[in-house]
């Protein structure tokens, strides 16, 4: 048995972290694009306050 300390394994560098973050952002943007292109949300988003508001239609 050797009395020398074991060499430490190389730590993951900053480039690896940047690559992981870039891959996650790419996956999120691809998912958002697929959602929009496949017809995700169709109608306008309505708030509770919009339900009580008078109609904005122009009278004919």
C-alpha cells in the first residue's frame, strides 16, 4: 500500500455547466415552439375582472 494520497479526480469545469444550461434552454424553447405550432392555446386569456366588464363591441 502506498502512503501517497490519491490524486483527486478532475472537477467539472465551467464549460460543462454552461453546456448543460444551454441544452436545457434549447429543450425549453423547442417545447414552446412545438406547443405553439401544434395549436396549444386557442382563445384569449380571460381574467375574472374581464367577466364583469361591459362589452367593448361597437354598437351597430
